[in-house]
C-alpha cells in the first residue's frame, strides 16, 4: 500500500475533479502492474495497472488507495467491473469512496464476485494524499493549504517589503514541489501588483506542472490570471481539488478569518528581522483561548538551515 500511495502522489494536482489514486498489483510476491490516475482523471489507476499486468493479474492481489469505482462513464468502464473481469483474487483498499456513484457499491461488486476484500489499510495516509478530493466531496470546495515563509520572529519581509530570500534553496525547492502538487495557486492583489509573481514550478522535469494562477480581488484579473472575489468563492472553482494560498499577509489573514485553511506549511528561517512586515493581518481572533486546539502538527523536518512544520486544521 505504501507503494500505491507513492504512485498516487504522482497525480496529485493533475487529476481534478477525480481523486489521485495509486494502484499496485502483486502476483506470487512479484509486482506485475502499477498505475496512477492520469492527468484529467482518466485512465483510472486500476485500469492502468491492469493494462500493465495483463494475464498476470489473474489470481493476483490488488492494492489500491481508494475503493474501485462502480459507475460506468463515457470516459471509461467501472474499475470494480474491470477487476472482476481480470480474475483478481483479492483487493486491499485504503479508503472507501465517498462519491455517491460508488460509496460502497464498488466493494459490494467485488464481494459478489467472491473476491477477498480488505479495507482501511493505511487509511490516514490515504486521507492526506487525496485530501483535496475528499474535501471537495465533504465540503463542496477545494482543500486549501496556506504557505508561510517567515523569520523566527514571524516576519515575511523587511519593513521596505524586500523578502528575497528569507529561506534557503532547500526550502524554496520544497515549496516548488508543493506548487507542483496543487491545481491552483492564489495570491492577494497587493502581492500581484508589488511582486508580479510567476508562480511557476522551477524544478527540473516538473516545469510543465505549472498550476492555474488566481488573484484575490473584486476587480478584473490580468491576462492569464483568474479573479477570486473572496475566500468563500473558492467553492466555485471548477477542476480544483487542491488550492495553495501563497500570499501576502492580508490574503492569508482573509482565509484564516473565514476558517478556510485546512493545511498550513510553515517554513521558518533561522533569522531575526525585527521591525519587518508580519506574516498575518487581523484574523478575527477575539480571545486567546479561541486560538488553542485548532491545529495539529503532522510533519516537521529540517530543510538545509530552515525548518518546515506542517499543520492540519482540526475539525469536528
């Protein structure tokens, strides 16, 4: 399942509105097929892995990060039916599919064909990997990740606005990898006007994975940009499962005030700025007690001289 999850990450940021699923097929202790959801959502991971396995799929065990779909589409057959036709012996699934067109029916179809089914294998890792799709299904909007690169004292720039570079090359490379994993990137109008950011992916081999560029404004967006009137408007973004909010302080504050940040990437450089520009504006916090119990750290690592901490919003 770990290998299937790694394959699913290859499609993250490119499969919307479909989930970024990964699939591995094993027969007699040997991997005979691998697949991941392709750009635009088709072919599905299971279909890709079955095509690679061919006849070797008969009697094999399939590891897939999401319940195989049960609905037939004009774009392709139901994966649960493909698995039955291939004669697999067992299917190991990380998560059930909340899409009402499948939601248990894929598993039922496999069981009807007397295929052994195991579920909830590395489910937490699968939820993080496919968080954009799952958030879209549950809340009707993309999963929003806020990226902040700050000094130790919480500044994102000098008092005059200069900010190149707060973090070092390792942290910046990681941030570009995060861009490649998102369907769209959003900045505030002030950041757009002041910095004219490219928001491209500057990593060898990943340059084509440039996300859509969004600007938070009630005005007209420049060419090659899309206007988003307010944080709540992200629900209307078609083809976006994963949204990255990159700046600046007012855009970040607006999303936090609206409680629309699901994931926080905090890059901290070992520097002190003092009288600089703070990372956030007013987020509508009335009492200090209300700030507690909202965020859980699920990852922390050193990136060169900088520190990355990843937090998840605790809901429900």
